[in-house]
C-alpha cells in the first residue's frame, strides 16, 4: 500500500480507515484538528493506538490552514488521500451555516489545491446521502438530478463533489466521491442516534424520538464503509460518484426495538416534532459500488448494533 494522507484521522470513520490502512502496510499521515464538535478526548482515544506505529504520523492542523496544509502535502508527497474531515451533522449546520461552508468548502478546496502541487494519484472524498434531500426516487441512484439538499451540511457536501469534478477536469486528478449512508459502529459519534438511543435506553432516560418513528435510514456498518473506502483508494476511476450504503433501510421504531432487545431494557419514548433538515427515508442503490468497487456490505443491523453496544458498554465511562 502507498503513502496515504487521511484527513479527519481521529474521527469515527477516519480512525477505522487508518486502522485498516496500517494493517495493510500503508504509511499513513493523519490530519485532524481535534475540534470540539464533540469531546476531543474521544478523538484522542480513537487515535491513541496508532501513535506508536512507525508507519503513522499525526499532524494536528485544521484543513482550512492555507500555510500548513500545502506544506504537509509537499513534505510527505502522499500518492493517495482520503478526505474525511468535515463539520458533520445536518441539524447543527442549520444553526451554523457559515462555519459549515467555511470548513467543508474552503477546507476541501485547500486540500485539493495542495494535492495538485504534488500530483497525488488518487483521492477519495467523503460525501453524504444527505445530498439527495427528500428525493422521491427510491432507492437513491447516483444519476439522480437535480439534487435538492435541504440543509447547509448537505449543500456543502454537494459543493465538495462539484469542486472535485472541477479538479478532475482541470488538473486530471482521480477523485472518487463516496456518498456515505448513516454510518454506525464501535467508536461511533456520540451525537448520532445509535449512540444517543443506546445511552438513553441503557441509563433509563427517555428517548427523544423525532416524528412518529416511521422514518427510515439505510444504516451502514463502519467496517463495510471502510472496505468501500479502501477499494476506491486502490482503484483510480477518473471522476466518479458512488453510493456506499447497506441497501436495507431500517424503520426508526424497529431500530429502537433492536437496541431494546440487545440491552434487555425497554425504551421510554418522548415524542418530538419532526426536525428541519431531516428526510423521511434514505435508501442506497449500491449497484455501481458493487460493479466498480466489488463492494458487498455484509453486516446486518442486529449484528452491527450488537458490536456497537458491546463497545459502548466497555467505553461509556470515557464519554
């Protein structure tokens, strides 16, 4: 495996990606600014196991830094890059659109410009299923147009894809944009439903359920996502947009009962109004991922949540 730069390396998907790349013998340069979107201690823990690995280097820097980012690319000359760093989350983006635009658009632009300086051979950019908005065309396919994102976060992810297209056309960079569908698993983000619901049910607190529980999400286990990321990293495709989902949407009420069953505890539910920016359903058509990346998600929601909950019970006191 070649020299690979991973942004957002201390985050949830980033740390799983770094682990997989190191296991395959890659030299990894991790970039993370350890921001306070959630407790930075969680990110420190995510990355701690790599710090003694001679093939891993950590650079604590913001992707918007227009001096340090180009310097890092020049110093290490990565042949490959995985761009995962972003301000995440649909709901928080509604309250801070400027911040989301600044990090997700200007940060991505800074990374792509820096990559052109050292002829990085292949780049994977993390996009999101949220770019589909409330699309009525189910399942979501990559050819759908026009896309109508309904949150600033989703709009910035679509903007990132468009920047990637420009850099491919103008500078011949190979860039694959992967649209992730609701990723969950061990060391999952503490602001996401799998963590929050597990935490609330386990500690006997009422769950905040937005809407009537019939919304559906295509929950995708993190190991399956990482397999797709690494496959895309190994295969320069020019410019492509590819869905990475599980192709099995799960209704919110069923998701809650899966957690109840694994924990052996009953949820107390507080009904909340539907949230702005939320969509009724996400559902990935993954034919393209199967064809181009040999992508084959293997983890059922029961198996994946069992793994997540085992991790949660061991680590909940650290959060």
